[in-house]
C-alpha cells in the first residue's frame, strides 16, 4: 500500500480525479480524520472536508508508477 496527500479543492477537480482513478482496477481509499471512504465514490468525496489535504491510500504495489502519473495534478 502507498499513501500520498492530495488536494481536491474544486468540483471540477473532484470529477476529473474520480474519472482518472476509475480507469485503474485497484482499490483507493481517501482518509480524512477518522473517515475512510472509497475514492471512486463521488458522493463520498463530497462528504469530506475538501478545504484540507486528504490522504489517498493506493492498494497496489505493481502499477504505482502509472497511477502516480495520473495523480500528478492532485498531489501536494
């Protein structure tokens, strides 16, 4: 598992983020405080406090390089 910090501070960023990660067959979790939600759930993302950085847990080891390229616009 790999953890990175991302910022999703606009509606357009949330939409494009979900579109980008649904292309991958791995599990992604967003962690904000004590809340853990599926990162592919657009409704779940909007339930978080998007004004702060969010931890993204990527549950894979092999495809990490390709995923990191897709996540570049959101990384902090």
